[in-house]
């Protein structure tokens, strides 16, 4: 399995911090943000990674990450997303890199200490999405939220940023996809936001009875807002033993 880290976008929610560099290169405690998703993939046994980036600071990644040897990577490649068209559009840029292998996709602002190595090892076909449970409905409105059938086990669709969430689970921005993902992306249509939505991609897998899920065990937070950036930094500082 190969890894794909999505690190595009302008990071406007973090202005003025992102006037100077990409959001994914901002510090989370003592490391650039993107180090955390790289670590998640490497610890899952993935040593070939594609960074999908964009915007005016794309060149900064090469200066920070170089060729990936410092992370133990066999391959670190880069792709440039010219226009912001949604997560599936960014994933589509990985088709040649994937070379018909399954891929593990993680958003570049995700920080987690969960161990996904067993899920990566066991993955065969379809899609596996990692979820996190929230009791605060307002927080759920920031994410894609799965809708379950009556059994409460099978996902029938995923709703993007719903006003009335139908479950207490949120997509975490960490996904495993088989090599049919690129054909499914080609079948998607833009949402009312004018972008392709990852929730629609996952719904396409659900409609084919190929969508599976697992609850992420451990700390997880994005770092794309001031509050979540602070929360992530605080967690990693405390985990390191710093006060």
C-alpha cells in the first residue's frame, strides 16, 4: 500500500499565520504539522508517500521534507494541485503514483497517535474510513458524518457538514481505498460548493456495499483552526512530558 498526504489549500482559516507559508508546515508543538501524518503512515509500514500540495508555498515542502530519507521513506514524491476542487480531485492526482495499488489517504492537518498498521495490513478491497465519536453535535457539523442503517453497523451514506447530524461519528480525514477509487472519482459531480466531496466518494463505496469503517483508537485532532491547532499542540507537548 502507498500513502497519499493531502496538503493543498490556502489555509485561509489560519490567516495571518498562513501569509508566510503553507498551513501544513506550521508548528504543532515541536514539529511541522505535516510530520504527524507522515509518522502515522510510516508507523503503519508505508514507505512510499505522495504529497499533494498547491498554492504559492509548494516549494517550501521540498526544503522541509527533502527526499524523505529522514523519515525512513523509500520514495517521497510530490504532485501539484493547480486549482482547489475538493479532496477527491486531489486524490485523483495520485493515480499514476498508486500504480493500481491500494492507497492510504490522510489529510495533511491530521495529528493522531492511533496505530493503523493492522488495518493497513488486513485491507483487501473497497474502502475503510476511520471515524471518531463526538458527543458535541456542534463539533460534528465541521465534518462528514456517516448515516447508519437500522443495525447501526453499516454505513448507507455520508453527509458533508450536516446541519442535523444523524450519528455521533465524524470522518477523521484518514481513509483506505482500493484501486477502483479513481474510477469512482471520475463519476462524481461537484457539490453546491463547486467541489468534489470526499463524503460523496465514500457514499459511492457505500452504494456498492464496499464501505467499511473503524473507530480510531487514540488521540485525533485536525489542526486547521486556531482552536484545533492549539489543542493539538497542547496534546503533543503533554505527551512529550512538557508542561
